[in-house]
C-alpha cells in the first residue's frame, strides 16, 4: 500500500492551517510565509522498506526517514521535538506527533 504514495505530490488543500500554526505558537511572520507556501512532498522507499518523506519548498525543506508503526524522534519544520509514528489507516498516510503533553495528527491521502 505504501508504494501508492511513492512519488512527488503537490498540495491541493490545507484546511485551517493558520489556526493550527497559532495553536502551536508559531509567530505571525512565519505563519504568513507558511500560509503562502505550497510545498512539494516527495516520498521514496529504500531497499529495506524505510520510507523517506521530504517536504520541499522555496522557504524550507524538511526530511524524515521512518518505518511504519515505529515511533521515532522528529524535529519538525517549526523546530518542535516530537515522538512521531506513521501508519496507514483507511488508505491514508497518518502521522501522529506527541510533545510536551500535546498531540497532533496529520493525514495525507492521494487521489488514484
């Protein structure tokens, strides 16, 4: 199933992103840039099944490598240190991040 996500993706929509960034404590200037940025998402898988997810834009590029269902330490684009786990749920790539007693979930779905 992960192989359906391999490739380069363009963002179509992002709902309530400004409110999300506010809740995370992201400053006004960074939120303005974030709201205008539409990063490309590049997903690859290596020979051992490790997944590489790269979010690339003119503002910032962030890359994480992981195995499905295995928690790992992530430094997010806004420099939070989280414990993150990716899973496949209902044909979506689901990313759950936990830090400082908080939690967020990011869902990515393709149209194929």
